[in-house]
C-alpha cells in the first residue's frame, strides 16, 4: 500500500511549491476577477494556503511540525522565495513559518454569530509573500532545483508520506524542455510511494478550467499536453477528496489543471495539500 | 444498584499523556451504591485546539449538572462561554486566535442508569445520548445486547458529527443527537468506548470473536496485559487505528 504513511512530528511530510514569477504573471486572469493580476492572485493563494497549513498543525502548546514547506520562485531569478528571517531557506518546518510571517495585517471578516446573523470580526492575516512578475520562465532550472532539495529531504525521511510538489505557471518554459526534469522528480520516492508532481496552468484566456483530466485529447495545445504528461496520476486518497468536492475523476486523472482561474487555484491547492492521515 | 466503574486509556502512539484528548467521567474508579449513576466519555478532535478542555467540560457537564435529556439550551451555552474564557486567558499568536475562532470539537456519549423502585434495586432502566462516534455496548454474559449509536465497524468514518465549543457550528449538528433506552439486570456490563476501540470491538464481533473477554478481564487476576501495552500490540498488528483510546467499563454488581 502506498500513500498510507502516518504524518506525525516524528515522521513529517513535505510540500514544495514552484511559483512562476516571470513578467507575464503581471497579466490579468482571463476569467472572473478580470483585472486581477495573476501574480497577485497566486501570492494571495499561497499566503492563504500557508495560513491554513499552519492552522491545521496548531495545537494549544504551539505548532506541531507535521510538515516542512518550501517555496521556490522562478523568473528573473530561481531560488527560495521566503523573505526576511526565512530568506534563503529551502524547506522550513511549519512551526517556523507560522511564527515568522513577513508581516501580519488586520482584516475584517463577516462571521456567523450562532444566532442566524453575521457580525464583523477583526482577524489577523499573516503575509509571507508579495507578488513578483519579472523575467523569463526558467522552469527546467526550478524543477532541477526542486529535485535536489527533495533528494536531500528523502535521504533523511525514508518512511515519510511522499512529498508533494505543486508547480504554478502561466506559460512555456524558456530554458528548454522541462519533461526530463519532471520525470526525475516523479521517480524520487520514500518507502511509502513516489513523489507527487502536480501542475497548475494559469490562464489569461476567457475559458473554463479543465480540472484533473484523464487524457490529453481535449487539451488545446502542445504545452498543455506537455504539462499533463509531466503531472502525476492522482493517488486514490486524493481522488476520493476530489470526488467529495464534486470533481469528476477517474483512475487515469492527473494532478493537472489547465486554464485555472483564481477559484480553481485555491480549490486545487486545498485538495492537493489536504492531509490523509495527520496524527 | 451497586456498580463498579473504571476507566482505561492510552494516548495515540507518538504522543505523550498530556496530549491525550479523550475525557471520561468519573475520573477515578467508582465503587458504590445509589439509585442513579451517570457516566460519560468524550473524544476531542485532533485537528482542533483546546479540544481536551472541551471534552472534559462535556463529560463533567453531563454527569454533574444533570442536564435534561435534550442536552441543549442554556447549559451548553454557558459551557461554551466558559471554554472561551479559559482559552483566552493570555495573549495568543495569530494562529492560536484563529484556532479558537474555529472552536474545539468533541464527540459525547452519556449514559444514565436508574433503579426500578418496583424491583428493589435489582433491575432498572438505562438511557443514553450520543453525538458522534463514541459508542456504548451493553453486555449480558456472552451476549452483546446493545450497540449505540453505531452498530457496525463500517459505520465509522473520518467525518463524525461533533459538538463544537463555537455555537455557530452546532446549528445543524444537534439534529444528529441520538437517544436510546433499555433495561439492565445484575451482572450486566456497559462499555463506553471512544471510536478507535469501538470500531475494533465491532469488527471483532462481526468476525465471530469475543472482544469483551479482554475488556472484562482488565485489572483483574485474569488480565493478560495492562491496557496501554495491549493497545500498542493492536496498533502494531494494525488491528486498531492510531488514536487516543478510552474504555469506561461499568459493571453492575
């Protein structure tokens, strides 16, 4: 049985996000909030995701290190994208992420008052990333970097729930064919299964997203087909989460979304990072 | 009626005793005679914070405050406010505040045993309420008389209905509060179990084994192993899910 390892403080797992920070990320999403820059949407989604991961791991005594998390940016430069006190770190225990946001903003949220009404509640909103959009799309270099980060991690965590890599991009690699580097990542494994590589293609087109496809036949261009082939098939535990969330998935479905709008980005990150067996 | 009640518990593997988030009442072994006894177990949800405090509040509330059968209303509201006061005693980091805003969650199983006055204290009735997947089993000799609220191992899912310390989350949940009643006679035994143990128990029964023998013999001359060691063995065999485990055994003597 694969993808069944318990995730615990003694046996943590790992998430690695690869974020396209190329110049075209300054273009708006094609669907929905049409004036929203893709770079802004992705930064927001990653901040929310980190916030959710920290909250999931938080207990009364503090944050339990169930995960180590890394974010690699690629655009003008390729490298770890954390800033300030976490700058330069490749994989960071989730407790350090929770305790060291770049800043914490005050926001107001409407919440259920338990008596059928809504009340405004002030909440603190931590920020780790600001949007960046500059340079080309050196995806091959980002994937190779991810490979070496994960190789080091796996050498020390042989029995871990396999790491999950989520690559978020809006365009073609400008430094060659990324499929070899993607294959190398998917071949890495722990005793519990192979590393999962998911790809999220952001869109400036006004077309609905194609989520978790099981064939490349309906994908409109070569680049989408390439990203589909680079993506891992969904393991059964993620298929069942996706089904519960209303997605149509089959055994051949892959961790790939084409033409994602901001809603699809958030839903995909939520499904791809939901723990299977957190203890 | 005379009863002897004793709890056995073990934290999930990898956690220490202070991280155990189930709760039971009474907190100490009880050997006594009365016309009415109340017992409860609760299972605080792992992914929420301060669920141990919430689970403890629930079992104490059920057993000490003697709520009416509905188990809702003002009492629960007071309990939620007290939880909020306890957990907000000091300034908290952003994630702890958010966790408190989300609330703690726990299952609750409560049982009341009454004497039947017409029977001179030798027979009587029982009632139970449950929300979630902590389960009650009534044994008479080698027969399983009642299983409540779940009655088979396949019914245990990862998403039970749980009672929250945040009133906003309880609007629909209370629709899932279940009740049952029955009768007892001398030498009956009641096992109140949190979900991992209850699921194991039911699977054993379904497969034709007699899981009550081990539970019955705990802390007697017939005991095979102390409870935590035995649970550890089941975890190694993957016969039981790695979770906090609680048994509250009530013997009518």
